[in-house]
C-alpha cells in the first residue's frame, strides 16, 4: 500500500468531535497516567514554573522595553523590530487572559485602546503583522468583549476591533496583484512601494485566512476573507502536477522562483491554515485543498520519520534537512487525525532537541550534524506545540517527560537577566541579546497548557465556553456562532446558493476534479470523508451565521470551487515554435488520475536523487 493510498487513521471530524467532548468521557485510547518521575504534584510545580517563566520575560519587557516592540534580555533594553507599536504586549494579550491575569489583561487592553495607532510611515511584513498584531488584537477583543470568557472588561467598547479593522485596511493594498497573492510588505501609510519585491513566500501568501476571515465575520465586511481566500486559490492553482507547491513565487506572473517543496521554511503554515480554516469556518474548499496537499506531502516529502525537500515538479530530493519550522507538523497531524506518523516524527525531532538541548534551525540528515549557518535556536515554539497536541490526544507520559526537558533547557540555557535569550549556537549554547514576541505568545503558552492539562486543567481553552482554534502565532480564536460557519454547506464566496437555498449559476471551471462528486463530500486517499457529520449534536446546538444556507446538489468540485491549474507561458519565449508552445501548455494541463494511474505515475518518480544545495532564505515564524 502506497502512502498516497494509505487512509488517515482517524478522521478530522472524529478528532474535532473528540476535542469538544467533556473530560468526563472515557475514551479507550486515552489514559491518564503521568510520566515516570512526573507525578501529579510535579506537573503542578512545572506548570507554576512555566508561569514564572512567562512573568520573568513579560515583566522584563514591560520594565525595560515597553512600548518598543521587543526586549533585549541580556542588556535589559528595548528595540523596534516590526513596526514600533508595542508588539510584544499585543502578542501577549491572550496569554495573560489564559493565565487568568485580569489585572494585567485589563490594563494592557486599555492602554492599547487609548494609545495604539497605525497611521505611521512604516513598511511592515504582511505575514508577521497579520499573525502577530492583527491576530493578537482580534483574540483579545473576543475575550475582552464576552462575559462568557470570565475576562470581560466592563469599560471595553470594541477599541481593539476598530484598531484591527484599521490595520487590515492598511494591509489590503498588498493584495492588489494580478494573481491575488499579496506582496510580502506594505507601508502602513502609503501602501505598496513601487520598488517592492514581487517575490513572496508561500507561507507569506497563504497564512492570512484565519485572521482576515474572523475580521470579516466580526465586521460583516466580506472583503477581508475574500482577498485571503483568493490568495490561497492563486497559490493552489499554480501547484505542480504532483500537487506540490514551491517556496517562493512571483506575485505578478505566478512563476515559481524557488521550486523547493517542503513542510518547513517558507511553506509550513500554508498547510496549517488550510486545515484550520476548515475547522473554524466550515468551508469545505479548504478541506479539499488540504487533503490533496497533505496526501502529496506524505507521499513525496515523507521519509519515515523525517521530511525532506524536493523539486515540486520532479520530486527529486534537493534538501535532506530537518529545519526547526517542520516541528509544527506532528501537531497538525494530530488535528487531522493522523496520529501514528505524528508520534514517530515527533520522536525523531525531539531526539535532535535532546542531543543539543535545543533544536537548531537546520539539522542535516545526510551528515547527522547541525547545518552550517543554521546553528541558532530563536526560542521557537513548534516542537513544544506538537508535544502539547500529542499529549492531549494520547495522554502518553513520554510527552510530559519531553516538556520537562524543554523547561530545563530554557531555564538553564536561555534564561537571561531580564527575559530569555536566543541561542546563537546550539552546540555551545551561546546567547544572543534578543527575545522574539512569539516566546510569550506561543512558547511558554504551549508549555503551560501541557502541564496544566496534566494537573487537571482549569483554563479558558480546556474548560471555557468555546472550543478554540490556535492561529500559527498561538492566538485563540473561538468557534462561536458569530465566527464559525461549520453548519453551512456552501462555499462562502462561491455564490452558488442564495440565502433561501436556491441555486445560482456557478463559476466556470476548466477542470472537474471529481466528476461524480457532490459538494457534500471530498475524495481522499480512495475514501470519502464528508467533513463534520451533518446530524452531529454539535451542529444541533450551534447556530449558524445565516449568510448562506442549503445544499447545492449536483456540483462537481471544479464547479463548486473553481480550482484549476494555470498555464504558465513564458512571454519571452512566445516566438518559439507552435509545437513547443503546445508542449508547454500540455505540461501544465490538469488531469484526473485514477488509483491505478496514480500508483503507476508515482512509481515512476521514486528516483529521489538530486543535488543538495543550501538556500539563503530563512523562513519566519
């Protein structure tokens, strides 16, 4: 059985329904034993130690760096790194709420509402500003404005939502491209600079749907969700025939400028947001793309238990490297219900942590050594995040052991006078005077959640009124009726159904991805998964937005989603022969592959040889 044909061990819907069950449910594959040596008491002590870690860094920032963006924890100074708008405070808001710190949460929200402004002449990263600032504002708004969270601020009057909308409006010019894929940077006052690079990463263009989608739901303005969904479509339409995407793309021509396909640097959260957008909004188009992309990744990139980078067209290995951003993948697999490979991969990744005390940015799988030029550990949360999700899914005691080791590494290797330092060299544990805001937004958050779960959870995520989706920056977005459209059966922007359930004419598509399919199911690995069960008690108790209702029968996936390949014709070569042009067009034309044809074509791509090269690009968190 090939990996492409291997079905998921647990369906996405099953795991998500598992996550909404009360802790009192007895499930056969979950046991409650704690790790050898990590008693219940020690789990509580570790949870309290992680809480102290957060406040050591947070208080250091507030005392020595605020209102600058980030803390320099060795020199006890501050620095502006992203935009000059108290970045670390914004990124920390929902962690304060999670810890139940009403005093600091309230004072922080009130200060931001009164003092933060985005009408500044700063050019900022679209990706980083969206996941850190926009996501931080939206999460804090949803917590501060809702009595049910237990953290509502009486004086709060939607100031953070107004700031979030203002920020999103200033980011919107970045999406004005022929492909719909946004520029990588935008000036908050003047829009996109005329000399701005036309090259962006796949993660940069495809990791915006959660934040912008939630903003659309809260403001009743569809433009934010529409532009980010179009960006995802623009990237997916330019996938290779192997259903792989590259690392960097020209936002004007749609040409891939770096064809290395992987699950780490420059691509990672593209996969993450496909699944999470489905889980949050219930839009099956995201699920369909995720299933296709995930199947391809597991076939071409997975060398059990590691992942490599390959050429997106030929699947030849170009980069036998573990990079630290890959470490989110086991956690994503838990959410997708594919537990067994997640366990093996996490064990492999954690072996690198144990070897050095941290995970280097790059670890060469050919030489089994730290990759030259990638020796640092900038306090990344990805492996800790996966540890939390695997413990939550399995209650296996090994993950508490792993968490304890991680706490020890951070305490003895990275703790500095005013916070926690980057490690510039994991082999010698050299410290660097910098602390990214995501240390407070994610790294300590996932550690605290891990040990709180083992201690008998008492927090907003595990015991609150809603189930939360975590953004790629660890921000909490609730599946409330106001936001979640999981009960809807039509694509939000497809315009296939009127509000009364009547069909409208669907957009034209030049590819039918499933001629026998309907819009209520998706094909994956030879099986059909229908998303969330429509008769689930979860839906019976969950109101829907009412924007679109009813099932639109008889549509193919191509008709419903409008997903098709884009023929990439090099305009500089238009004077070549007609025969050459036809061959170029054919090389990008879509085709429907049967199980037998797939097995044959995949076997022809088993040659994974290729030249190893070192990329100068470094993926961002």
